[in-house]
C-alpha cells in the first residue's frame, strides 16, 4: 500500500509580468488623481498664495472666509463660486438646480424610451426592422456642431407655435437630450434584451400576454442591470453637456457647465474660485460613479454575452 504524497506548501514566486501590470496601473491611477489633488488644494488657497512654482504645496492656512453663513460652504472660494461673484452671470447655486431640472427628466425619459426601443427591435420583429435599427444608430454619429443652426431654428419655431420655452429655457435642453440619447440607450437595451431567452416571451404569449403586458410584467423586472447602466451613462453625458447648453439656454437658465465657463472667461481669473467651481461641477457625477460604479460594471457584463 503506497503512502499518499505529502502536501507541500506552495512557494511564492515573484512574477515580473504581474509586478509590471501593477506598476502600470498605479502609474495611471496617479496620473488621474493628480488633477483632482491640484483642484482641491488650489481651491482652499487664497488668491495671493497661488503661484506656479508652489502649486504642489498645501495651503499655508485655510481660507475660511465668513463661516457665520449656515450653508456648509464657508470657505471663501467655495462660497463665491456657489453664490456667485463679479465674474459670474449666475452663481453655482442657481446653475446647480438648472442642471438638476435638465438632467433628471431627460435621463429618465430617454432611458424609458430607449428601453421600449430596444425591446421592440430585439423581441418583436416587424417588416424593415433590420433597416430601421441602423438608421436609429446613425443618430449616434451625427456631430453636435453640424446640427446647431437647424436645431436653433427648430426650437425657435416650436417656442412660437406651442408657447413653451423650448428655446432659451430648460425645456429645450430636455427635449434635445432626450432625442439625442435614444440611439445609445436603445442599443444598450437591445443588446441586453437579446440575452433573454425567447422561450420566456413565447410562454407569456401562450398565457395571453400582449406586447405591452409582456414588457410590463416580464421584461421590465429583468431589466434592472440595463437600466442602471443607461441611467448612469445618460446622467453623466447630460450633466456634462456644454455645447447644447451654451447654444440653447440663456443667462438665468444656464446649467453648471456654462457657469463654469463664465468663471474661466473673465479678464482676471481667480484660480481658487475657478478650481472650487470645477470641483462643484464634477462632484455629482463623481459621487454617482463612486456609489454606483460596481453596479455599472455588472450591468455592462450582464449584456455582454448572449446565451
């Protein structure tokens, strides 16, 4: 009777390839974190302390400003960026709510329409469906700059005909972003719905389900991963839009991206205020990815394979 071999503890082997991969990842991480570091330390400095030769140094003392204000932005630069300064048409407080009023409705509406679009094109084949889908996707590749003039004329006429402020107001941005977001949202949902077995829909049809009831009771409960991906994607793109915002809306309706440009466009740039404004502008999308980033990756992987 042979004795079983004695289990030996595996020895650690240093692998240069793994070390190289980690070194490259750390290098890229530092490359992306350094601008955030520069934004934060510059925003906490006084204007007189900002110097190109000492830009990496921490502020000598925090510029607290008037901390008697009940709002938490008691730092001088954040306070001026939030409530508005001499170089700003509107403060970030008003611009923030303009961005919220624009982003949330456009994100929700475009996501729902993209879900319906992807559902119809993936599970309910009709005549010329394979021809219509490429035309829908074609909207993803149209440069924004090429449609600014006809878009402006169209929104002006819609404002005259309907009496709704499509041009010069947030309603126009909501309409434009909803329409422009349908192709990418439809593509993501179509790829995700293609992974759902057709037998589930056949069983629902046998039970008497129609196109709307199957979507409501079968497809919609299975669509959470795709909805997370599209909502995060749409929120980020719409929140960061500048070219439509600066073209369509006017002074008091400007979102945060346009307000940030106004801070940078003065003759004497207050770098601490500009950096504070840049941080405030990027903070919502940063929080979205920090909180929901893992769900975003799971949703992307959920629709990557067809089985």
